C-alpha cells in the first residue's frame, strides 16, 4: 500500500484529511502509525518524507506518544497541554496530509498539506480542547471518571481515524468520502451539543 502512489487525487486528499483529523485529536498517534507502517514496509513514504519511517523517528514518536497519553490523564495538565500544543497540531496535520500527496508537484503537495491538513488538524484540535474545557465540571462531579473515559475515547478515536485513512486507500475514494463526511458530521454534532449544554448550565447558574 503506497500512500504516495494513490492514483486518484481525491482518494489521496481524503486519506490526508482522515490522518489530519486523527492528529487533531492526538498528535503523535497517527504519526507513529505512519512510522510503523513505513518501517514494516506496509506503506512506502515519499522521498522527501522518508525520515518519518526511520528508527530514530520511531523512538522519538513512541516517547512522545507515551508522554502525550499519560499527561492527558491529568485533567488540568491535559487541557493546558492541548491549548499550548496547537501549533504542533498544525505541523502534524501538514505532514500527514503531505504523505499521501507525495507523488504530486511539491507546490501542490505542501500548499494543500498546510491549508487543508494543517488547517483541519488545528480546527479539530481547538474543538477538542474547547470541549475538554467545557466538560471540566462533569469531570470534577464524577471524581475524575469522566476524564478517564474521555481520554480513552480520544485515544481510540485517533487510532480509528488513522485506520480509516488506510481503509480509504484499499476501498477507494467513494467509501473514503462517505466515511469522512460521517466523521465530520459526528464531530460537528458532538461539539454543538457540548457547548449548548455548557451554555444552558451557565445561564442557569
């Protein structure tokens, strides 16, 4: 499975968007997933991104993934980390979008990667951070159980989005487009509901 040899440009864009969405939820997990797939030759990386499949990158990403996952289970630190790390989400989304577009003109590849991949990852990251902050009272009321469940959910969603990106390569762009639209609708509805409930509680208090 070669991300940079996807014949259909639409499929390449959808794969990149799904990976960027994953980075918006958890930055390091989709990068580590791409690294491991490249290392085990499940995918082939573009030449300008072949460093993403090296052992040194793997070590850094494993350490970063463990640190990111651990810190997110500390309520205040996890929310603060997400807010501070917004620029890193942009970088991660840009890189992940650039991977499936690697076979195209570099100007097209990196412009689209920054605008769509980096932009989507950043927006998703900001949305998730906002929802975490809005649900802080629920976490306090549940003695931290809500936060634990939320962080496990973030972890699983990030992995599932990365896997859906790989599925799009195999299944084709039509399936990928349906999946992408469904995921975007889910995120939009979830964010609206959370902020609506937070607004009602603030009005009551």
